[in-house]
C-alpha cells in the first residue's frame, strides 16, 4: 500500500521525466563515442561488450549516480514541503516504511535506466562490431551486476536526504560524495573502492582491487547496513524530536 501511495505522488514531481531524460542522455554516450571515435575501439581485442563498457561506462556510471542523487532529493523534498512529513507522522504510518517505499521506487527507476543503457550498448555492438556481436548471458550478467552495485548508492543518497529538510544541503553532501567517488584514490584499496557512490562505476570482469563476487557481497552488506542505520535513526528521532 505504501509503495502504491509513493508511486502516485511521483506523478507531480517530475521524477519519472528526470530519470527518462537521464537514461536517454546516458544511452547517447556509447553511441556518440563510437560515432566519432570508432577507430579507437574496433581494433581492440576482446568481446564487443567489454570494449564498449571499458570505453564508456565511467561516464555512464557518473550519470547514473547523479540520477540517484537527484531522484533521492526529489522524493524527499516533497515530504518536507509544507511540513508534509510531520503530518504523516500523526497517521498510523511507519516512517521507515516510507523510506523503504522510496528505496524501491528509485531501485526500479535505476533498473529501467540500466536496461535503456544496455539497449544503447547493444545497438553500438551490432552496428560497429557486426561480425563479433553475440548476445549471450553476458549481457544479462552485466545488467544484474550494475543494478546490484547501485543499491548501496540509492540507500546512502536517500538516507542523507532524509536527514536534512533543506534540499540544497542534502544535495550538496551527496555531490561531495560523488566527487570523492571519482577521485583516483578510490581505485587503490578495496576499502575506498567499496564506497557506495563508487560501486556503480565497477565493470564486470574488469581487473581491479577485488573480483566481481566480492563487490556483489559488499553491495548487499552495505545496503542492509544502511537500511538498518536508517531504521535506527528513525526510532531515535521519534524519541528525541
């Protein structure tokens, strides 16, 4: 029921259009990159998908994390406008369920974005690698991998946004987190590379500080921990506020 209510509220926020525009923008990255610089990639060894991901995913991942931050700000800004969240606290509604509903909504939106991006990568593969493009389980594995590694970023962005009534403060903190994630230092250790905003930049089967299985477990653990922290924060806030 809470999920349905939250989804209905999104119609008045521009949330869906924001993610749709972001998905189209991210999907243009591999297509335009190949259109203008195809000679840099078509001669490389490896599967077309891996070549395309290594050449384009850093920019696509940055757009995805930015969408998550913007989406979280949009969702919680509607709650703080005109003291809406205080009014909801007087109803038989658990605030943690409100958070979980928003988490699921952004997760579904991110999955849709990743699917649209995958279609763009598929088109680029077929058009510029016509003799090597084979659609196998590799494509589904990458979609699943990117989605799982996005979950901690969604949970962290929402948690930060839920703590601040001023949307610009929350947005500013999240943007600082994105800048920390894209620094070169984040590739030098597993601890720093596990920062939630950094995980969506990882590529399946790419050599790094840890394997794909390790990052998947880290993503699940971080997501659960962040949800538990949010639950505890809600209970503490109810006691002292």
